[in-house]
C-alpha cells in the first residue's frame, strides 16, 4: 500500500551487511537449496533467542462475531474521522482504490451509524470481507462502489526492529488487493514496509518504500505461493538495523539493506483493498463477498527490544 504523505528528509544509511548475514543467530543454521545466482540466501528462520512481543489469534465462538476485533483501529491516522471529508481517513485516493473502509459505527457522510461490518470472526480466524456497496448507501459513502475493512495497531502496539509474521489465506480474484504492512508511529510517508501484497493470484509482493537517498525508492520482490488462496500460509519479515529479510512459510524469499528512514518504531496495518493502480479493476468473475482470512498476527523482538504498547 502507499500512503503518500510528506515526511522529513531522511538520514544517510550505513553500509549494509552481506545479504546472507544479519549478525543474528535467528536465521537458520543451513541454507535451503543453496545460493542462487542473484546472491540471495535461501534460508529458513528459527525463533530461538527471541521473545514474543505481540500475538493475536483471532477466534470467536458461535455465533460468529461481526464486531471489529478488540484493540485494533479501523481507519487511517490521517484525515477527519467524521463529517463530509471523513472519506480521507477511510481510503487511499492516491492509489485510485475503489473501496472505502467501514465499521458498524461509521456514519459515512451522515450522522447515524450505517451498521456495515466488513469483519467476521469465527473459530477459524478473522475474515475481512469486501463487497459491493449497498445501492441505498452509495451517496452516504461518497459514491465508492465497494466497502471493505482495515485494522491497524496504531493505538496499541508499535515496535522498532524484530520479526513480524501473519498467518493468512489470501482472496482469489484479479483486482483484489490484500496487504499486511507497517507504517511509522510518528506519521509521514515514506517509509513503508510491506510483509505482503497480492493481486488475487499466486504471486505475493514483498516491498519496502523509502525516501533515503542511498536506497532505491521502492525495492520490491515477488514470491510465488501455490495455494495462496486455497490454504493458510505464513508470511513474515525480519527487520534489523542492517537488513530486511522476507519469508514465506519461514523460508527466505528476498532481502535488501534497511533504509535509513526505516530506523523508527512502526505499527501494523491489515486491509483488503479493491481495484486501484496496483491491481487494476476487479474481475467480473469475483464471487462476493471476497474474503481475506487472518488466523494470527505475531511480532518478536530481542531481549533488549524497544517493543512497547502505545499509550
């Protein structure tokens, strides 16, 4: 995702460590599949020596819960939360996305809650649901053709460095845009760190956006994940002062140097967008509601980690 908000000029980054060396023993002891031509290590990650700083397993009994999960915020930090301009905190128009993020209490452009919930929690986990906007509510929702959901940990959890992981089943259908990403607690954009994005197929995109002068503005990588939309997989990123290393099912898929402007606490965002520049328009073959299923979200840090709850 892209949150094109201004940020202060970044500091100069230090020289990166070698691609396969993080200086930490949590990368598995042996490479898997050798060293490919691009120089990246195909390693596995082990969590030895880490402490879990954040762990949410989304579960509910019967009947299923349609309320937003406790401890998560359902809108972006920028923009007004109510009134005629409240859409600004509920979508990213710079991406030309076609959805607006709602929750049962959101009144849209009116004064009374619309009662729309894009969330469903069962014993199997949380589903973020995207669907066409009810015709009778299109005007109150500024004409957006789809409604969907966003959750963020901005008010409850942020962390500087560590390993972040989500276990999820991605939606099927071209034009759907699920994402798990990190933004700075202090605000501003860039930087941005994406655990995963997807366009509805079996390719997962893992990206860092930065304004640091000695790093590409966008370093993005692709990983093919067979069955991404038919089963749960684990997606993670290891974030150190020197390196960013991405994983799928705890096997390394990509790595790059940590940009200088990424050395600050960041919080989690999980959402399901529809359409936009990244994905193109939604396919007519999509069966609504589209579902982005999340079983668990975790973060790990070192014993001296700066992980902390956000007051």
